[in-house]
C-alpha cells in the first residue's frame, strides 16, 4: 500500500530521501522554507551577473555521487559537465606554497621532494586509505545504526584492526610523515569532519583517498548543478516539491505523527522524514516526545561554523587557483579557538575558492567570483565589525600571495554570511555549518538516532545523524532514512 510521506527540507539528504522514497512507489511531498532547493547548497545570482554557490564547493568522492544517479538509471553526465581540477588545490604556507596535482605519481614526487622517503610513505598511506575507503563507504556508512549488532559480520570483524578505529588521526599521520607541511597537507581533509585531527579516528584517512586519490572535481555552472540534478531525479520518480513552506508544528496522537502544520494549515501524512536541523525538528514536538534533551545537545561536539564572504571582483586576480588554502599561521592555534577557547582566532587560517578560474559562467567576462571561508566556533557573536575585520585580513593575504594591490577597491559585490545567518536560515544549532563532529564518541551507533524512539513514523536524516557531515554522507543518509520507511509493512 502506498505511503504518504512528508520530507522537511530539501538539502542533499532531503533530495536523496525524496528520490528513494518515491522510487518505492510512495506519495512524497518535500516542504522547503526557502524559494529553491538545496539548503546550505543554495545558489544566488547578483544584479552584476555573479553566480555564487552558498555552501559546498569541494566535489570529492565522485563515485558515491555517481552511485546515487546510477540507482535511478542515470549518470552525472546526463545533467552536468564535471571537470577534474589540476592542480586540485594550492596550499599557502608562510615560506612556500604547494600545488597538489591530480596525477598521483606527480603527488608522490612532490612528497619526495619535500621529505626523503615520503613518496613511498604516501603510497603506503594511500593503500591503507583505499582499504578504509572501500570498507567504510561500502559497509559502514550504509547502516541505519540502530545497534552495534549491525556491524557484526565476518568481513567487518576481519577488517577491524586495519581500520584503525582506536588510533587518532594526528598520530596516524605522524607515523608516516615527519615534515610538518606534509602532515598539515594530510590532516587538512578531516577539517570537513568537524574536529581537531587528534580527536578524529584514523579510519578517516579514507578522506585522503576520497579526495587526493579520486581527485577534486567541479561541475560547470557551480555545485548547485548537483542540487538541480538530484531534484530532477526525485521528480522523475514522482516526488512533489513545495517551496516557501515552513513546517511550524508536528502534531501527534497515540505515539504517531498525525499531521504537520505548514504555513498555518494542517496536512496529514503517514510518515515524516526530517532533513531539517535535528535539534530544531525536535522543538516542533512536545518535549516528552523528543529523542534528546537540551543538555544532550549542549554536551555534543559540533563541527565549526564559519565566516563566509561572497565577493564580485572587477578584474582578474593573477596566480590565484580555483581552490587555495591559506595556512601561513599555526593550525592548532586556530583549531583551539574553535573547540577550546571558542573565540575568534587571532591568527586565522582560511580558504579561498575562485570558480571563475574554471567556469566562465559564474562571473562576467574579465571579472572574478571569489568565495572566502574562515572556520569559527559555534555560538559566538558575529557582529558586522568583526566580519569586516577578518575580510580585511583575508584580502591582505590574498594580495600578498598574488601580487595584487588594493583588492577592496575592486569589489563591486559583497555579501557576508556567518553564525547568526546559519541560525536564521537553517535553524542550525549554535549556527553550526557542518553538523556534528565525527569524533569516536560520536560515530555510528553513538550518533543521534535516525528514528524517533517514541513516534513510530518519524525519521531523521542529514548531517546531525548517520553517517555524518559532508555531501556524499548526507546523500547516503537520505537513502538510509527512505529505506527504513520502505521496509515497513502497512
């Protein structure tokens, strides 16, 4: 019998859940508070002709994304052109810069040039990372994580020691490389997991394989092309999308959701999948029906928030790559400001994305599209004065790196986005940008549950539940939630 399913939010997990739930023959309705799909991955166009992706910009783990489309008889190439970036990115240190090539043999040469013997060590590291990637992304991440028994299998048991679950990522990297810059280069990918490398399990060296070995990519037209493609797939399965629709209350009776109050009107559903912020979703329920208390959320380790600037520049910026990491300052000092002191960093690191280096459609001819991002602690005061202070610093360091002068005078479009904006736009707990950190104590069964413990027909999906933060994991999360409902017999 066909189930009537509501999905709250159309971020990547919501889009994925919509596609899989509709494919199973259900009646699926997606309710999105904004006027377009995508959640944190929305896009906007300025009067001057600049096109900005609002969130994700690193297209990693292309095989996972390709698998989503294959499940519906498609390829990504049916919807957009994917470019493999070379170099993948540039990392700027205080005394030199490193370009990370897409060719693995060239990457080995770079490592060997930096530290004698490091080329062979990189090969060994990546062999182990590939194993973790294949086991982790095929066996671990597809589990709903109701309990640990899901992980009791001969294959997983046999693999347990090789997965290095109890070793921290920092120590693991240090076993392979002595050079500080190479260690920073290898530690960088786990920033996306939302914690210091010393608190992330070495299992996540799979990120290095998913990034450096499989390559860094870019969809022409911007990352938003992935959002539009996933929406098309979901609609082809029969999913219905409703925009400018805010879910205000979840109504329940006898341990079941009966209806959602949306823009003041009640709508009845058999099941609900919440792709919205997990904590916010629970505030739409009576307190006794929530999975977790306020104390629980306060005790969690959240991934960072961030300060973002979207800048339209009137002329080309020489020597700037598509992706550039400005790591001239101490990595640990910035990390400690996020997780320890929870304050603005005195000597920040930041990331610059300039997609107009690859894609002429995102900026007018002869101009540059510039996206700047600086990780921050959640919950801090992001007043305009502080935002502008850090913009000035970031522009100064770009000028030094590229040999340009007075970039500020060449900006014709400027928009900032920070902690309070994540709260107002996405109801993000503490203004987090990336969900819960993937620490060992917040991995798998120890993450917030994908199913409500008291309401039989409420499921959660997205970066605050399994398998975790990042675009590929949230796509998988949507599939898991939809499959849990698809398994239920009426």
